[in-house]
């Protein structure tokens, strides 16, 4: 599996201070995968008190990271 990052994802990861290590960990070992619109998938993994959600478009041998963000839980 090869990962490719959209320009939007690169900008947002830097702005949101999300490491590439956490992105790769979430994709390789997700706690949850949710189907989304336009054949996208939401990969979720919990890190301490928040859940990282990574939006992916799967194009066979390449997975494109569209964006990523934290879901805060109370």
C-alpha cells in the first residue's frame, strides 16, 4: 500500500499539528473504518483523549489522504 497526500491534506496536517506517524498508524491499525460518500473511507484511531479521523480515497495500490482531523470526546 502506497500513501499519497493531497495538497489540502498536507496543509491541514501542518496546521492541525498531526504527525505523519499518527496518520500511518491510523491507516495501518484503525480502531474503526466507516464508509463515506464518493467511495471515501474514514479511518479512526484513538490517541489518549481524542480520536484521529483520516479521510481516504482508495485507488487500488494507492491510498490518497484527503484530510485528517481530531474528534474530541467529552
